[in-house]
């Protein structure tokens, strides 16, 4: 088991805290241990401007479980100059033309644009800003569907597990279809009621919130629209999302989910890791609207700070290298393995992986890529997943342990998601957890960042928590470039702020556990603490 022992770092932190050196260092050292009080209550609701950057705020000053990013810039980085760091975004693709991202897009200086020649001889022609391992694919199968379609991919036990899951999905899809159809009807009716009440078809959530009526139907409609707004959507957007879910349920119920081979158009053999001549250099893919996820992830890390546009990224001095490998469906092990290697070979020092799945037929390819990244001193930040499951028990690929106990590499850090309300609801209701296999938590609910075509949205998921941490990792690697990927990983873990309270798990009020039991550290990432620890370690 390759397992970095945090005792030395922890002991060093204690020495730092207890030390009494020069006055300047003493004040910083004392501030290292930002600790979350047992009871922190936000006295007033978050204003929109604060909500849009809550992950940058401070648990003590702002009483929200942010990462103290603003504090770090103001007090620790003001007079420092960082080194450029390349961050690999292995995701659905990134809108590299976005107003808030185009200035931070990585460019391969070894390639001559548009000449149709593999100038750097890396096997990828004209890979100017990264590589698209999906070609024109947008939609994809879920891994268990591929296993049912091709039994030879796995052993009999895994096949039966996949088949049982498909049977379960048919039942849940049938139930889900009924629920969504009911919800759709209720939203449509609520919209009609409110349209009549306001005398107009366009109304704001502020107007809805201000409704004070004893009329039962109007009150019910108000609650429904507030529910829609809680997803960060308008009524039309919500209906589109509902229909997309309904279409998915119908495909499972009808068995259509097992019939389509989306991969065929790419022309490669997904079960041959040596077949690497596929994909193209269009890192935005065939449809900008389908790269919302990757564009949002990239923005969390690197959208330009203090430029008056949208939100602020966590890190400065970064370049975003795009690897398009995550479709609408499950990613292929081959694409992820090659994507990690591509990012590593092109200079990425941090790779963000906001993806995951329950089956991984070629998991060894990905394991080998993780080990390759470790050998090349690259940190991989991975999302824990959004199934509200204990991944010490449930499968969640990729990971850094084949048996969920013993790590085979020490350069992958797994991130759970936090809500912006400190207290017993601080853990996002959807976030996976695990005392062994989740390392630390970070903000992942209502995170404001770039989306395609110069837009910005509030999205949520461990997919948003991971790039928050990747951004902090990039800050450390920028200002303290001599620290290794392993050191950065454990700084992120050991310098975090402990949450010393019991919390609701999985959004179930009856399931209350100590936050300390939900991850290896029992902490949330804190940029201020991490940079202080990095400063001391670098000396």
C-alpha cells in the first residue's frame, strides 16, 4: 500500500502553530488553524453577489463554508509572483471561445495550426488546444448497457450484476416516468396560475417569493416555482430538463438503451488501448450546448478574476488544457486512460476529473494511467460522485484502490461536496462519502461559473467540488512549484478545516452522522490554510 503518512505534516503544523519566531511569521502561523465553530449561523440570507462566489468566502468572517480564497489572495499572495501551471480538464469539452476563458486556454506551441501535420509527433494532428477523444459523439451508453450488449467484456459475476441493475432500472424508470409526468403537469399548471395572477407571462422569482395569499392554489403554485428555482432553472429550462429525463426513462423501459452503438461512428476499437489514432482536435465537440459541464468545470478553476465578467476562478497563472473524453453517458476507460496520459505528456501539473461510473471493464488501463501521472508528478483531482452512497462499499470508478482499502498510487484526491449552509445540512444531499475512499470535502452546491456562449450558471455536484479543489491545487503548484503532487495532495487534506458537528447524510433527516466519519480527513479544503502550510513546507 502506497500510503503517505500525514503524521509528519500534521506534527509540522503543530510546531508551526506553537512556534514563536519573527512577529510576521508568528501571526500567519497562528492563523493557520482556521477552525469551524460548532455553531455558525448566517444571520441574513446570502445576497446574490455573495452566493455567486460563496466558495471563495471564509467560514469565520462570512459564516459560510467557503475555502477562504479571497482571504488568501488579500493576505498571502498580494506580493507574490506565481509560475504558470497547466490544468488538464478531462471532461465533456470546453468552450474555448468563452469571454471569460479564452485568455487562459492552453496552446500547443509545438504545433502549427491547420497544416494537417503532426508537428510534435505525439500522434495527434493539429492538437492546438488539446484533443477530442470523442470525435462527433455526444450521447453514449451507460457502462452496464455495454456489458449486457457484450458479455465478453467482463466475468460472469459482473455480467449478472449489470443485468440485475438493468432490471432494477426498468422498474425505477417506470416509476420515475409517472412522477415526472405528474411534476410536469404541476409545473405547467403553476405557471398558468402565476401568469394569470401577475397578468404577464414573464415574472421574476422575487415577485413569486413576495406573494402573500391565503388562496390555496396560488400558494401551491408559489411553492412549485420556488422548487423549480432551487434547481437554478426557469420554467422553460425545467420543462426541457424534465423531457430529457422522460426520454431517457422511455428508452430504458423500451429496451432502446441496449440497442444503439454510439461508438461506431468514431471508427476505433474501444477494447484496444493500442488503437490510438482516433478523435480530432475540436475540443468543443460538434455542439456547444453539449459542453456545458466541461465549460463550467473549467470556469470554476480558471475564469479570470476581477475582470467584471461572470464569476471568478479559484486560480490565477493557469492555462486550461482540454481533453474531451466524457460524453452524455458513461465515459470509456480507453478515452480516460489516453486522456490522462495526453494531459500529462503536454505539461499538466493538475488534472481535474469530474466524472465517474459503477462499472469499469478496462479499469487497469486507467489505473496504469494514474500511476503514469504519479511517476510524472501530476496530481489528479476526482469527484466522489452524486449518488449519496458510501463508496467504501459501492463501486465508483476511477479510483486509486482496487480493493477500496489499499492505495496503489498517492497522486489522486477524491472530493465530496458541501452545501453553502453551515450546520447539519452542510453536506450536499447528493454527495457520495466514505471514511476510506473520500479524502476531503469542498463547495459543490450552487457554484457560479462559465457556461457555453458567454453565459454563466449556478450548477451543483461533486463535479463542481472537484474543480474548486483543483483550483487550490493549481495555486499551490503555482506559488510553490518545488512541492510534489503527493505533497500538494496531503497539504489539501491536512490543512483543511475540520467540521466538528453531526450532519445529515444523503438528504435524509433520520440519517445523522459525525462529519468526521464521512471522509478520510473529516475536513473541508481551505486555500488560506493550504498556502500557509505550503509556505512552511517549501522552506
